[in-house]
């Protein structure tokens, strides 16, 4: 056993630097051990990014940049963490990126780093609207990946010719869904409508109308 209390801070920093230099090899080895131990299947990859901020200036970190903070800290420099998970929530790959990185520009590099092109069966890629740009969708199609994404389109109406089913209903909320195949793109589109979302959008509309009328009154 190691008594870490006897290690100086400089020694810990030096060890951390040596481990960081081998990060890719360590992550690959650990995930392979997890796959073997838990019989994991590489059928799904979940990809997302988040960021965190520096309390200090961060000026000595070449990846610390001003960007869109998830925690609303516009006054602080950020770094971004990119994670690829499997369907069981195990980390397959991580990467620290500049704080001002565009989410949509990181997907291709993340997939290449996983060497998924060499797999016999490519995983289904799951990502949110921030990463699901048209360029990324075209890339996934070109490389023949299956994908599940949150659409960037807003305020879409359910197609009238598709059956709607209730997937959840209780005293407080209901959720309805409709699955539709887009004849132009060949994609399956899942439309969802919930009472809670409907109420939220109505409140937003009411607030907008109130502010608009108050502004007109001032004029």
C-alpha cells in the first residue's frame, strides 16, 4: 500500500502528467477489461459534451477559452469534456477540448478515435440536437452508421395520416407519440406531444404576449 500523505504535491503532479500521456492506452485497456468482465456489446455509442469553468483566470491553460457555459458563467474561461459511452453507461473514450469548441465539429474525430470503422457491425450513434448538424448527419449516412438524434427542427406538427398512441398517462401528465417515415430522406421520425411541454410552451407564449403588450403601452 502507498501512503499518499507522504507524497509531495510536485510528485503527484509529475505522476499525473505521466498518466495523462498514456490516457488513450489506459482508457482502451480499461474498457476492454470492462467488456470482457460484463460481456458488453458495442452496439450503441452515446456521444455528448459538457463544460466546466475556471475560478481563476485560466490564462496559462491553452484550452481555457470563453464560450457558452452550461452553468451560465459568462465571466469565466471554460474547458469542454467530450465523452463517448456505451449503452450500459461505461466510458469508451474521453477528451478535453477547448472551452469555445463547436459541438458539431467534434463528432467525426470522436468516431475515428474509437476505430469503429474496423468493427464488423458499426454501432448506432446517439446524440442530441447540439451535435446533430446537417453535416454530421450526412457524414453518418456516408459512413453507413445508424443514428438516433434529437431533431434541430422546431414546432413540428404530427403528420395527420399517422396513428397516434398514448405512451404514458396519469393524473398529472400524458405523453402521446407518432412514428412517421419521411418519404424524402428515408428517416423514421418520432413525434412526441406531452401535456407538460404543452403547458410550458403556453406559459412562454403568455409571457411573450404580456411583455409585448407592456412594451406597446410604454410606447
